[in-house]
C-alpha cells in the first residue's frame, strides 16, 4: 500500500465552523460553545483511502487556521507545503460568502493549481446565501467540489475531507 503525508489548510471567516469541522472529523465531537482559534491548531488523522481498487494510507495534517474576516490577512507561510485547502462558509451569514474571493485569492497567491473544496457549513440552519456552483467550478479548475456540511449534525463531514484528500492523490 502506498503511503502519503498530506497537509490541508482550513480557511474562512471567523466563526464559520473551521474548528468544529476538524474536531468532528478527527474526534467525532461537537460543542455549541465558541472558542475562537488564535494562530493555528494542527490536528492529525490517519486514514485509508480506496478508489477503484487503489488503496492509500494517508497521514493527514489538518491546519485549522484562525479566521480572517474582510481585509484581514492570513500569513502566506502557513500554507508552506500545503497539498489542498478547505474553504468554509457559514450559510447563515452572507458576509462569509462575500469574503470568498479573498480566501480564493489566498490560495491563488500560494499556488493557483492547489485543489480546494468549499464547505457551506451549518446546513442544519436555514440558509441565507446563494452561490452559483457551476460558475465557481468554471472559473476555478482547482475547485474540487462545493458541499453542504453540518459539523453539528455530522452531515457530509467525512465526505468533505475524504474528497479533498483523494484529490491530492488520484
Ligand atoms: N448550528 C451549527 N453551529 C455550528 C456548526 N459548526 C460550528 N457551529 C458553531 O459556530 C460557532 C463557531 O464555530 P468554530 O468552529 O469555533 O468556528 P471557527 O471557524 O473555527 O472560528 P474562528 O476560530 O474564530 O475562526 C460555534 O459556536 C459552533 O458551535 C454547524 O454545523 N451547525
Ligand atoms: Mg477556529
């Protein structure tokens, strides 16, 4: 079995659920309390991936970065050696989507070919945003998918991280 080490950065505005998605995926836990991340929190998970008869063992490093609202910049060196990105939006707050371009620019400035996946998080709550999925995929060849997730109700969290990790291998 082939073995890989992969680094994935989780980016997005404050409070969109970056830490909650990573914690749900790695520890299968969720808390309603909001403890903002300062700097970066690194979580690790070992996984076995299957794809059409191919099998891979992945040591995944999830870099859960502090939020960046409008005009706040995340240091580019956090992305050093990064294989993929998860960009998280909060479907209850339009401003988190208004800021999508800023997060995509961050990826572009790092490397325009690095794959990313968009999580439309808090899908357990009523959505207040509209996003043209097809237009985003047309504009960015490195957009792997756009997935509605809920860290709270454990909806699509595994699918989100599995899909973006697979895109770094096959
Ligand atoms: N209803 C609901 N609440 C969520 C979900 N995910 C996160 N939350 C809540 O949203 C708040 C912020 O979640 P965090 O995971 O801390 O957000 P973050 O993006 O890491 O925030 P920063 O570290 O400040 O950038 C917390 O109160 C969470 O409980 C979800 O899927 N559904
Ligand atoms: Mg956080």
